[in-house]
């Protein structure tokens, strides 16, 4: 067995064992991977997993040679042409599903993997699970961080503002939900300390980290980017952005590129119009064909079913925005073109949240401070739909496998940090049980088992160390 030594000099064989599922599936668990004549090798990721009904997973296939095109099939549920799979939502007992990718260039070659789909959790409570752990098993408090689910189901928690003054941190850790009990383990540190950055899971299995700030007192945002490799638990630098930015968005497109849009470059502002595309094949950033129509930071960016990206709200540095615009789909505008829209939200919003529902509509909640929500529907319409129980911003909004949306924490600008949580279903919000800890600028990540991992954040006592599970 190979071993990795962390910063404290401890052997962590467990990391490699658990992360081995991130590696591409071996020939023994797949079909179509044997070599006949010239070498022809296919591999698929993720490998065998257990997931909750309604869970969405990105599958990736790698083929020897230059033509990576495949067609996808699933014995249950839905998988689209890009390998995005949604498990069936009506499962009442554990069900085995086979996912198959067939090479377009050589249709005699295919590869398969299986999923076990289990019923929804009952969703009745938050449970306080413990402290997040850093190098040397020291609890690490953080807010303004990212928490990204990897193809293995493990969650990468990276960066943020730490407990020492207003300084950002390089620390990263992984949460392993399948361990007994579930646990955090230290992983490699980022190359640069950063907070209020973005983290995007790429189709090649890596995680792209962009921008952010080195400290709350920093006068300039970062233009650097780096990649996390789950296979060896390390970060490496990648291309540099053309514009420094923090409080921006990064959205994975259907073609595998990443749209990085807006944000602030300096503490004095204003926000920026500039947007860039990151190409994983070259590791470089390039500006989109045109800029956004409005300067924006603290906005949202949501990939729609038609391939467009909906950019909503934010601030231009002077005023909070109600406007909406779109990045056109890559097949229409491969170099990135934005189109304006006459649709506006029911009220200006910044530091709000946007969540795409199963129907393809987009639910937009809260803002600074705002208790209303809008439902974006097809036809570029934003329909003012109603109110949450509590005004909130810097909160999270997570689509659950059962189609409901969990909104947690944030600040209301009056009593500040919130413990409360709400559930959205069929056009209305209702209060749910409180979290164990009040928190804002935290992260919420849907796990394969249907639970939601809540990490870090800040409250009246400062940065938060604890994490909890909604289940």
C-alpha cells in the first residue's frame, strides 16, 4: 500500500483508500475496457456509489485517443447528453441502476458502472456533528469558504477567513460521509490563502478555485487560480485570470468550460463587468466576446436547462440591482456573448441565493435584507411569488432530492445571525427546526445520502468551527 505523509508527519493510509473511488473505474468493474488490436481504453467516474432518490450526478468518461464523444443510457432515471444523471425520485426500496457510455467513434465499445438508489431521508432535524479538523487535528474556524462535493461523494472544504484576525487561510480538509462515524481529514493546503473565492467541480474530476481575497483588509482581489486533484490531495496553480475578482461567480457550462463573471477587483470598488471563460483543456482564461451589460458583484449565476446562464441582481458598487441578463449557450456563442433582458426581479437584491428546481425554474431568495422570493420561469419571466418567514442574506439555498429547497441561516440586518431554516415546496415557504448554531457566510452541500452538510460560517462570536447535518 502507498502512504501519504501530511503536514504533521502522520501517515494517512485511509485517505488513499477512501479517495480511490475518485480514480477512474477499473476494467474489472466495467465492460468494454479490454484491448483488441490497437489499444482502446475507456474509463468512467464516479464508480459504484449509493445515492438518494432524485440525486443529480455528473458522470465523466475518458477514452484513449482524441474522440471523447459518447452516448449515455441508464436503466432507470434520466441521463442527458452531457452525462448529467438524475436518479429516479419514486424509489421506495434500494434499487440498482446501470449507467452505460458507448463510444461514438467505435460503437462496439462501451463501459458501465452501477448505482444503488435508496429512498429519501425523512428530514426531521439538524444534528450537531462536531468540529472541522485541520492539520494536526486543530479545529479550524472559517467563513467565506467553499465546500464542493467530489465525484466520490467526499466534500472538499477550502479556504475562508480564519479565526486569526481578518486573515484568509490556505487550509483545506475533506469530509468523508461514508466513514463510521463520518469525519474530516486534512488534505493538502491551497497554494494561496483566499476567502470569498469560488470552487467549481470540473468534468475531468478536478476542482477549479478562482480569485478571492487574501484578508478582509486586503485592498485588491486575487487574480490567481488553482486546481485541486482528489487523486493525490494536492493543489497546483493554473492559469491567471485577466481581472482580479472576489465575490464573483463561477459556473460550469455544458461544454466543460467555466464562466467566471463579475465581482470586485478592489476594496474601493466598483464592481466589474468583465467575464472570462476557463478552458480545462488548456488551463487558461480568456475574456468573453463581450462583457456583461451591467457591473455586478454579490450576484448569482445559474445554468439553465437550455444552456444559458442566468445572471441576476447584485450591486454595481453604488446601487443594488434588480436586473437580469444571460450568457448565451456555447453552441450558439462559443466565445461567450451576453444578452440583456427586459425581465427584472420583484425587488433589487444582493447577497441573495438562486437555486434551479427540478422543473428548470429558478428560485431566487432573500437579499440584503429581503424576505421575498421570486420564481423565474421559461419565457424570461420573473414572477414575484411570495415571502419567506424571515428576511435573510448571506444564507444558503439547497435543492433536496425530494424536490424541496432548504434555506438556512444568514443575517437579517437586525438581530443579525440566524439559526432558522425554512423549506420551500409548491410555491410557499414554511419554517423548519432551527440549526444548532447561528451562522452566515457558511456553506451547505448536498451529500449522496441525501443529507445536507452545513459547514463553518460566522456569528456574533466570530468564525464558526462546527459543522452539522440536516437529515
